[in-house]
C-alpha cells in the first residue's frame, strides 16, 4: 500500500493538505496518486495568486500515462506555487509529501480542514478503488 502520513488531511480526489498553523495549507498529490500516474513529465501550476473554491480544478499533472486535474481541497486564496516542480516534475514522484508539494493556500475557513479525510478515511478511499 502507498504511504499515507497520519499528520495530513486528504481529499477523495487524492490531494494531501498540510496545515501550516498560520491559516495556510500546503497542497500536493498523494503517494498513491503519483504511483498510479507513473513518471510525471509536466506540471501546470496555478498562474499567479487568486481565490478558488474547494473542488475547483487549479493545476494539472501529466505523466507518460495520463493527465490529471488537481483540485483545490478548500476554499481560499492561492498564495504560492512550487516553481521547482515546474522545472523538475519528477520531484513529485520522488518526494510527494516534501519537495513535491504543488501550491499553498490561505484558507477562507480553517474549519474546512475538519471536512477532509484523515489518513484512515483516505486509506478506505484507496482500498475502494483497488
């Protein structure tokens, strides 16, 4: 089974969310997602800063197998993108929970984190897809 850190929250669409403790979150794709996609060859990140709604497509990752939309896990404002993965998409494959993060957001409502899945809930989603 793929790695599922217990200190993160998850969307059923395979994004992970790290609470930075200051009203912002860091977002990336899960280990399960990157394994399913295979070797990433392109990452399209959000252009500039701006507000987005939970569930809205805001980035794209492409592999030799497929392209996949990345969705905002919460309502809020995108405040930063990881330029390093634009130049080296393989960072997402090698370190999906570290150097392979995709973007940061300032949450419109910190309570939205409680609506996301914990590690056990996400593991159930992965299991159901298998």
